[in-house]
C-alpha cells in the first residue's frame, strides 16, 4: 500500500508587487503552479492514500482565486485516482481562532476528501486494513497518540512541532499551537508518521518525516536554501511511502521560480566604484542570469557613505530584471583584539564559531562552506532576535 504525504501548500501566498497578465500576484501564481505540478505527479503515481498535513492555505480567509484553484486541483486528483483515500488536516494557517468560525477546508468534503479541522479524529478504513489518526493544529493538550488495535496499517497525520527537532529560528518565525515530545509520538508503533508545519524536508525517525513545503513561502526562504544545501536536498517536493515495505521516496518538484542567494561580497576597504564592479561581477556570474528570479546579494562591511554612492541606476536595472532583487547591505563593526582598553569590541560568538568551524576536520561528504554558512546564519538570527527581545518587542526574521 503506497501513501503520498504532502504539506504546507500555502495557496494564496502573496509577495512583492509584480502581477501576472491576468492581475494575480506573481508569487501567488508561482505557488499555485507548484501545487498543480504536485497534483500532476501524484496522479501519475496512482497511490492508495494521499495525506495533506496542513497549511493548505496561507491565510484563514483566502481569496477566491486560491479557493477555486485548490478545489479544481483536488477535484482533478479525486477524479483521476478514485480509489485513493484522501485525508486532510488543518494547519495553524488554516484554523480560525474563533470556534464559531467555520474552516474553509470543509468545502473539500464534497469531493470525498476527509477533512479534520477542529479536533483530532480517528478514521478507519476496514477494507484497506488501515486507520489514520488525524491531528490538526489545535489549542490545548494534544490527545493520546495511540494506534488502533488490530489494524495492520496505522498512520499518524499531524500538524505541529516535534519538541527539539526543529531549528530554533524556524520555530520562532511561525509558531504552531502544538509542541509534542518525540516519545509521546512513539514512531515505532506506527506504520508511518506524516508531519506538517516545517518547510524543509526532514527525517525525524525511519518512518517519520516532515515532507516540507511545495514552494518557498516562509518568512525566511534564504535559511531554507541553506538547510537544503547542507542536507543535500534538491529543493521542495513531497513524499511517497510504501507502508508494506517501509520504503521512503522523496519526489522533488521543479521550482516555479528560482531563488538565488549570490555569494556574499566583502566591501571592507573598497570605494563605491570598486564595489559597483564587485556587485556587477556577482550578478553576471549568476547561472542563467538573474532575470525573473528572486535574488539576494549580501554585501558585508559597507559604510553608509559608500552605500549612498553606489550606482543606483545599475541597482534599479537589477531590480527591473529580477522578480525581486534584494541588496542586503550590512554595516561594518569595529572589533578589538586586545582583552581590554582597546577601541571597538571583542569578536562575536558568530565570528568565533565561523573561525572554529573553518579549521575543523569534518566527516567525509560534509560541505564545509555550507556548514559554516548555516551555523553563522542561525547565530546571526539569534543575535538579532535577542536584540529585539531586549528592546521589548517580539522577534521577527528577515527574508
């Protein structure tokens, strides 16, 4: 029996100000195309079970185009693979906070989709010797996570955070209502555990996975790119799991739009003219160009007066060519090397760790640059969050 696990579609997600010819936000159209491609691939696989692990929409009250698109694609799936059992749980982006407000996901029940949106529910399918405990994102205590006795295939479908399993910055950026200890789930007693909420494909146990999102819709897509590189992942996609053999297959999806994080440019000691040339070189070295892509270029140690003198016409041209071009200009900091009495500051923890990892002997196959980049990225975000928290405001992540 083959199961497909897909999650975090975030249909209706909007970003930037570019519109399609039909007047739809371009990123919303990109995410819709990613879902359409996923449905194409799922139909081709003809699975026995399809589970959606939450966050079908980006907002509780999505706009009509997103609702219509979701309905049409799910209708395609249920028509093309009528033998498939389709189960969907609500994520934190789907579930209304007011109990009297209905969840939009219930619309899909007319297509034969089993929707669980307000409280956990066990679904049994005796003809398949299958039981699915469906746990949506919900407030309060989580239920006892126990399989159905006497059933051959028990699947746990859950939207939430597995305690201690996710990077701190991912948790801080978008909090799920439920945080569940790993031992409370008890992966060995299940045939498969399908998780939703975290946007990067991740294995928690041999039969327990986050499938990841189908596109880059989080507040920090650059962090996702780094995590995918460190993990050797090809990008976004969904999971196929053989319940009989316990075999996991990740099916990558071709991106609707490429995100490109260009190699950082060090600006220390450069004039505005020299930095213009360095930025131009970085842009020109982008594989297949920056046109219609989402691009970030970090420039480190750039003084304010140099930033003001940069070639604004060239920067406007980069922004015109790309769907979005972000020049992430970071100011220099003075750093003192003496223990006391010298101007400036001591090296930060991030700088110390960067130096340490850069010199360590690593296991075969570990990408040193990617590891350094991921480690320093998380430390940067932690420093930023701590600074904001000390000022009395909730932390936010930049993307």
